[in-house]
């Protein structure tokens, strides 16, 4: 259809970071048990680590 824009998907690990010029920020929280490089998945009411199983519930 003409005039309809599609959202650009970002695949892989690049989906966990946002780049603004020369500044890079993390979009997901890093697991406090596993450390750097292990991100927690975002759910509706909680965050979970796929590596160690740590779960944090949102208030």
C-alpha cells in the first residue's frame, strides 16, 4: 500500500542497545547475579534472567 511505513526491526543483540550519536545506552537491565553481558528479559509484571533464573517483580 502506498504511503504506509513499516517499522524497522532490529535483530540480535543490537536490540538491547540504543545509540544517540556517540552515546550508547542499555535498554534492558543487567542481571545482578550474573553480571555484565547478561540481560534480563522484560515481561508485563517482572524481569527474569534466562541464565540463572533470577526473577524481580515490578511493584
